[in-house]
C-alpha cells in the first residue's frame, strides 16, 4: 500500500505546487487561494473556537521548521522566502490532503483534471481515505478487514468504474481503496505493475475460518478479480 501511496503523494505535491504556486510562489501563506469558509472561526463539539486555516498554517509551519531537506535548509540559512515547490517537500500526506480540501474550487478543479477526475469532491474524499490508509500502514496496523465509516465515492461515468461495479461493501473496505489508487496510478505511471503485485499477495491468503475475501471487500471468494481490471 505504501508503495502506491508514495507515488500518489509525490505526484500530488508536484501538481498542487504547480497549479497554485504558478499564481504566486508564496500562495501557501495567502488565504485568498482558500475557500473563505475555511478561514472563518467555528466551534467544535466541546465549545472550543477553531479556525481551519490557522490550524493548517500552524501544522505546515511546524513541518517546515522540523524539516532538514537540503532545499529548505538553504532557504533558511540564506534568509530567503521559501517558494511553494520547496515547502511541499516538508508536507506529509495529511497536510497535503487538507490543503487540497480547503482550496477554492477553481484550483481544486484544475488539480483534479490533471488526474483525469471530473469531480474535485471525489478526489478530496479519496485523499482523505488514502491518508487514513497511509497512517495505518505506516504504523503496521491491521488493514485487511478495516471498514471505513463513509463509503468511497466513484466516478459513475468512467468506464473503469462501470466495469468494476463496486458495491457498498467494496467501497467501505480495502478493495475499494485499491481500485481508487489503481485509477490514480494509471494516470501517474502507466507502466506500473503494482496491481499485479497486490493481486499476487491477496491470492496467498490462507484458508482460515472467519478470514474471508469479503472482509477485504472483494466480490467473491475466488481471489483477486484480475479479469475486471484487464490484467
């Protein structure tokens, strides 16, 4: 999973830095690029006053301060303002996905279009779930029978998703995320063999009571459905 997420994360950083940084190298500091609603104060369930934009700024500033990337160190030592394409080197996937979430729709749409996605909200939801998977994978936490609270959205007009015909079980479990990540990887690296490797691993599942392919969200107990993906 981390192999795919790494490719998606690096590509997303580049697209975001290009599409937003093109307008201003310091756009990541400018709330004019963000949905105005995200800059307003709000109260959480505990009655605490919050501000999404301020919290995001604090998070990414902390990551920049902790980073020892050469490009960031050079700007720091020379007291130079850090352009967008430098600071993204310090962002983790959560910071990246949150920035995409709070951007104005016009920028979201341009970024989504670079990945062949016609609905920016779909990409926002995908990034949130991929970030959760990334955190679980990085901490070696169980993922094979994990259920998401919100099923993943798909692009119903896309022939790719029509062929897969993912049901609610699939979209709430790992199989749905695998399908979404493969859609993105096909745009990023058409020569990738990641899905074949995933299928090989899944097909080695031992036959154990209560350990079903359905727990992964697969459509049957016959293993990974390679034919649906054309592999």
